[in-house]
C-alpha cells in the first residue's frame, strides 16, 4: 500500500464518526508488530532522503515548501513516541519541534493563534506541534475556558488561518492519535509502577479521564468543523504503538512525496572544481 493510500484510509471524510473507529484496529495494514517495526525502518530511509532534499532546496533558495505535523491526543496516546521514533529518525537540523503548554501571561494578551503563527516551520523544515491551537477548542470547550460564542469563532478562525498557511507552501498533516480509555489506564498505571516513568505521570491526567466522553464529543466537533481540503484530519488508532508510528510515518511520506523535492543543481562548474581539488 502506498503512502497516499494510507492517507486516504485514515482521512476524516464526510459522515465520519469517531465512535466507529476501533482504537485497536490497524486499518489498511494486515501485518503484525514485527512487520510494522520492519516497515517503519524501511520507510525511514525514504523519509530521510525526502526530508534532506526539502532542506537542501530551501538552503539554496530553490523552494519555499515545508511540512507541519500536528499531533493531538488524550494523554499517554503516544505523541512522544511519534516524535522519537518517526520524526527523530531524520536529520534534526531540518526539524522544528514545539510542545505547546498552557498559554503564558503574554500569550493570553493576544489572540489564541498568535503564538501558533510564531512557531510555524520555515521553508525546508518539518515542523511538529505536540498539541496545538486545537487545545483552544478542545480543553476550551470541555473545561468551559471560553464562551460557546468564542469557541464557534475559533473554528472559523482556524480554518482561515490554516488555509493561509497551506497557500503559503506548508503541507499540514493533522493527526489525532485515538487511544481507548482502557489502554490509557494501562499506560498510566505502568507509569506509576515504574520509578523511571514517574516523571511522565501527571495527576491531572486522571481528572481528564473523568471527562472522556466530553472530550470525544469535542473531537468529533473539531473534525466536523475543521477537516478541510487544505488541511484534512487523520485519525490513527493508537492502542498499538507500532501501528500508530508506522501510520504517521506514512502520512509524512505522503506529504513529502506530493512536494517532491529534488536535489538542487550545482551553481558551479563541477568538473572544473574536481580538477582544482585534485591539484590542491
């Protein structure tokens, strides 16, 4: 199956219902864990080359393209593993990672998209948002941090913003890692049982679990309101970490293949430089 076929299978389309997605499923993939790990390594070679071509083009001013990967999920769904095992496998000089936390006092003085715009990837880069502006319509809605009218305004503002970003040359890859509450509970318990994982545990995660249904409803609305042609959402079943990593890698490959970056041609006489170097 090609990367583009992966993207089509995982894309949120008309009539999509999050409740119908099995978090333990592996849509479009018939392999098991060992196969997934092997295919992840195979795909990494192509991802590496495409990312380096993209970076090389931008360094010589040939192209202005970039990729923005937006990762959203309930806690412990595997965003960190995606960053380490997928994005972490390419040259770090061409990657820009931002892990958005609660807005600072300065950020609150601006519109919610102000801090997002400041962290968009430069041409030639793969930008990664670990959480994003979607927190402002997810937590904002579930925790009533903004009025219903303001949340409605934000959906439209997000669509307009992402349309501008896409028109400027950034391929937006939006991913929701869909974990089940049972799998999340097991992962959180593992963090409590292992001293080397205590640093990952946040007592607030249990509070958020109590609002699971409200968060799923908020995600459903996000998909209905902000999955657009320029920036579609993709839902990746995430109970199997190996599958989630493979799926996100394929989504990145699809974006880079569509850009189709090429190695820049030399702006000097290669043969003449060979002779000069040999004689030096």
